[in-house]
C-alpha cells in the first residue's frame, strides 16, 4: 500500500484524529458507520449457519472488527500501520493483529478455517490501482471458492453519486477521489469475484448531512429500490464465481 494516504497513518496523531475526530459521535462518518454496522450484522446472520472467521484487510482502528464482535469465532486484522492496530486494541477491538508490508507480494492470510468473511473498508478509493488489485488478491487467497464465504468492500466515493453531479455543476471539476460501480465490478471480476448485493448508505455530502430536512429526505430515498446507484457511500458484497 505504498501511497501518501497509507503513510499518513504511520503517525500516531493522525491515527488519533481519525478515530476521535473523523468518527466523533454524531459526525457524518459515524452516522454512516452505524448504518453499515446494522447491515453487516444482518448480512452475517443471513449468510452463515455457523460463526465465520473475519479477515479485515486495512483494518485501521478496527471499526469493522468491532462491528462483528460476538458474531465471528475469531477475527484477524491486517494493516501496514502498527499505530493503527495499537489504537484498535486501545479502543477495544478484539482480534489478532498482523502488520503487512506496504508493497511487494500479496500478503498471506492466516489459515483459520471456514466459513470466512473478508471486510475491506475505506481503502479502495484512496489508493492506486495496483494496491487495489493487491488487496482483492488477498481476499481471493482467503476465499478460494464460492462456498468459502463472502467479501464486503466499501466505496466511499461513488462516481455516480449526487455529490459528483453537484461538483460538476458548481465547478466543472471534481476535487475528490471517485470510483464508479463499473470500476469496482471490474476490479472484483479480475480476481474471480462477482457482486451479489450492492447497498448505498448516504446520498448526501457532509455539508448537507448537517441539515435535518436533507437527512430525512435521504432516509426516505434509501428505502427506494435502485437509489444505491446514486449513493456517495456504497458497500458491495461479493462471492467467488466458482
């Protein structure tokens, strides 16, 4: 994961800000995270007859791991940043921690049995294409076939979102990273995955999320079929094709 983005989180102050400012209570990020938590817990209950093993790649401060506390038989967090994993343990994330190199061969997952769920949050958008491929190749090592489990990845900058349209209208240029649904699908396809479910969690920008009426409209819109195509933040659940 050799990018400026990942290098930022080798710094303890940046890690602390990420955990306590970006995800402060009732913040834009924390509200989306609460919706994702509810979705992910229901997904595990629906997909697995027995408790799976969780492999959380680019685990950061262990938010996805905390989400599945009590629903998995063991959890493994993988990250390039020792500072991130130290913060994860400090805030109560319960897992076995594994520091991985920033680049080089695809890391090997711990052999912990099946079924398994691989989670990958807030990574794909902010790294280069070769890093995305390395991450999904890791997931393919964990999940060798369709029966072994599921992969859940986040795109927190959908290129088809209302944010994109608003940015284009105001300036004609975008000032933030974006990934389209098609790019995510192509990435997963290259490594033998197919998307089985796509779910959007907010169609609002951070500035609009502070407006009560906008949040009410967003909550209503998210219940309508097909609106995930326009969400800023999207989760994709995928399985190996065979």
